[in-house]
């Protein structure tokens, strides 16, 4: 990873950061880019808000949820997309 990632690389880092802890190099590169790029900063805030809303909805016991089979299909398709 370059010390200054492109917007495309930054969006991937921001998405990965939602699921796992990034290494120090990736974290610094993400923060540096977000500090200077308004569009990526907005994207980062939006995906964090989406995640927060999903967690809030998932915590609601009355909310309908996905079956385990549906979750597995979604996870499989996401992995196919991420691992070209």
C-alpha cells in the first residue's frame, strides 16, 4: 500500500475497517486520505452510519431477520466479489 492511497483504495480500506482491524500502515493511509478528501470522508461517515443502523435494527428483537441460509448465500457472494 502506498503512503497515499487513491480514492478507490480508500473506499476498500474503509469497508475493510468495518469488519476487521486494519494494520497500522493501512490505518494511517486511510486517516491521511480522509483528512484531505471530502468525498471519501463523506463516504466513510455514510458507511459507518449504515453499519450503526444495521446493528440497531439487529438488536431489535421484534425485527424480522435473515435466515442462516440467506446469510450464508450473501456471505458467499460478497466473498466472490472481494476475491476476484
